[in-house]
């Protein structure tokens, strides 16, 4: 039943979001993604313990202010800050639950974590989409994330035996990770071919695709860690079979800044 709900929701959301990527003006796309991030910030308030109205509205207002400030800063600076933040997140995920005393009970610390997750993602997505050939590059990014997620799910379901990080996410396995990376290689090669990237640049393109997917998995694990610490199964109930907005953008939140940074470093945009 859960799989059926997930597939039905995905069958509606994926074409809808592709339509938005293709058809919305840059200004409209900014507004749409801003609303998604603010909804995610509202869900993040529950991870912080701000689970009553109107206290749960405080954090989205803070995020909205930070979005405005970050928009005025150089995108490269934001992306490197995001990279640093996600490397720290990787350390916390691997060490969970041993390091929870440093952040588990601190509302301000968890709020700062949310800024690292939400703000760079919003900037990276809009930066990519509004760059030359950005629409096609954006679709390539989503294909990598969705493909890796599907590859991990089906390979892990059939062959998964060895747990990846059972304290954080009991359902994820090393076999699922291998399935995600194999799917990534296939999609990346097809994408590089379709985007007509010179063959000499394929190794660096493949490397960044794999790094992007590894960080997307980290984003998923990081949110799982936070939900486990907060005693929540899902970040919300907006999407049947998928939970809340955060449950849908957790992979993107880590992948988008890394992907955008790779594009800048490689001088592809």
C-alpha cells in the first residue's frame, strides 16, 4: 500500500515539477521555490521542538530573512559554506548517536543546521535553472537524484543485506548504495551525451555526478538522523506515501549546492 502511494504521488509530482522547470519565468520559479523552502522551514520547526502555533511560524520568518541576505552574497561563497556544512553533517551522521550531546538538545544549533540545509539549496537551484542551458542541466540534476533513489530502493529491496548506518536509517544498505551509484553512472553517461559535453570532459562530469549523488544520500541520512532524534517518522503529512516537503527535498538540499559548485569549478556555467 505504501509503495502504491509513493508511486502515485511521484507520478503526479515529477511531471508537475518538470512542467514548472520548463515553463515558469525566472521570477515565478524564484517564488515557487521560495514557497517550497518556507514550507520546509515550517516543517523544520518541528525538528527544533517548535511544534505549536504560532511558535512554528517563527523559524520560517527567520529563514525568509536569511534567504534575502544570502541572495545578495556571492553564490560561490554560499556554495563553499554549504560544502563545509555538509562535511560537518557527514561527520555527525557517521558518529550518530555519539555526538548528539553537542546538538541534539540545542534549539539554536538545530535552527542553524536548517539554514545550512535550506538556504544554499534554494540559491543553487535557482542559480542552475537561470544559467545558460540551465533548464536542461536542472533536469539532468533531477534525473541523477531520482534515478539514484530508485536504483537504491529496488536494489536494496531485492539484495540488501548489509546495513549502511542502521542507527540512522535501518532501511538503507550497502547494496542499495551500490545500486544508486551504478544507476548514477548510467544516467550520467546518457546525460553527458544528450547535453553534448565534449568527451574529454566526461571523466570530470562523471566524478561530479557521483559526488552529487553521494551528497544526496547524505542529505537523506542527515534528515533521517534529525527525525530520529526528534522522535518523528516523517517531517510532515503533506504528500501521501512521502511524508512532508522536507522528506522530498532532503536529497536535493545536499545535492544541489555540490552540483552547482561542480559546474562553477569546471567552468561549465
